[in-house]
């Protein structure tokens, strides 16, 4: 029996929030597996730097694009840029996300709430529907939504973010049904990861998070690579509408 194909040779992968943290590690992994990459983030400089790395280290084509996924028109511009450059997108990774700090729930402003929902839910909806429709017309593809443990176990200081991520997880199921049988849509539900935001964690918070994890540590950015490659390739050919907990055994 042949093993499922785990290569991304000559595929095109688009990653939002792709210039740093989890996004950067996924871009590197996809390029190393043979994919051409579209790297999208709000700040172009980081995208350009990573695009140069993809070209020079892995010999792949790479398109850096400045995009704020909270804005519908910028999502459309990103889609058009990707198709103009490569003619297709085989894998879309909705990785861009953000949460805002607030002193108490009654201090969450309408602007804050709208921004969190727009980045974490509205943008992925627009990109998934625009690109997923083209994927289905072209014969297939994979959409990967990066969610959070907050979607099922919300903390008091991340309620809008948790609601948005819960919506994103729900979106996965709806899109899987809408774009099947050719386009697969899945979620990676992340626990605490040592990305840029973790540099601001006080020692007591890091210790508290670690106590919640069966593996006894927070995730490192490279820990997302295996799950991302699984959903991006034919290794997950019979998997859609699924949520993979990548949280180290959160308890």
C-alpha cells in the first residue's frame, strides 16, 4: 500500500499573518516541501524578508503582500495578487489573528470588539469564500484555519477573541460542507505558543500556562509544522471539517 503524498511540490500556498511566529514557521515548512508561497501580513518588510529566504534557501517562488485581513477590500486585493502571480492557490492558511487587552468587559469599546472580530473571523470568511470558490472550480484544494483553545475554554480577559475563534471553528464546518467534495477545510486549535506575544508574559503567567499542559511546556512555533503539513497535503485526504487540538494536552 502506497503511503499518502506529503509533498507540496509545485503547489501554491497562501499564509496570512505569514511573516512571523507560527505563520513564518509554516511558510518555511511549505517552501521546504516544494511549495511556492504567498506571504501576507500587515507590514510588508517582514514579508519581503521571508520571501527572500524562501527563494534563496529553498529555491521557491515567493510573493510578499501587505494585507490587513480585517478589511474586505484588502482580502480581495490579496486574492487577486496571488492569482495574478501564480494562477492558482492550492492551500490557504488563515493564520492572522489578534486579541486586545482590556481592564474589564464593560471597558471593551465597539471599535475594539469590531477589530477583533474582523481580523479573526471576517477576514478568514472573505478569503475562504473567495479562494475556496476558485479552488472548487479548479478541482480542489485545502483551507486551514488556525484557531485557539480559547474557542472552547475562554478566559475572562479574552472574551471577544474567544468568541471570534469559536466562530472560526464553526466556519470550518460550514465551509467543509459548502466546498466539498473537492476542497477540504480543517482547523488547528492551538494552545499556548511561545510566539512574539509571549515575550510580554510575566513569569507567573508562563508558569500557570505550563501547569495546564500535560507535556509540561508551552509550544514552540516549529511545533505547528507537522499539523500544517498534514492538512496541506494528501496525508489528510479523507479529513475535512475536523479540528485538531495542538495544545500539548491542555487540562
